[in-house]
C-alpha cells in the first residue's frame, strides 16, 4: 500500500499497488477510498457487508465468504 514493491515486480502488481495506495491516501484525508480503476466503494453496512476485493480486476461483493463467516457465529471470543 505504500508503493514499496521492487522494480522487478510485474506492471500489473505495480498498478494494483498504486490503486491501493491512492485509495488509502483518499481515506486518510477523510474521503471515500477511491482510486483510478477501482469500482465505487459503497459505504459499509451490516446488512449488505459491501466489501472491496482488491485484485488485478477489483470488485465489490455483497456478503463475501458468508458460508465461512457463518461457521464462526456460535463462537464467543473474549
């Protein structure tokens, strides 16, 4: 996220690194975590759990990994 990948990494990795960096900088400035090439990142709410999945083609998914999360619902953590 801080643009520290070695120069030898593939261009796609550097493009994703730039998107993540730009999104973090916007977020730290109190703005929506947007960056060129990323889809709009909706505000999170517990009903839809909109989550950005960052990758070479980033997407926003509603309730990702729901089946896995349900496995943990009965555990209490102190």
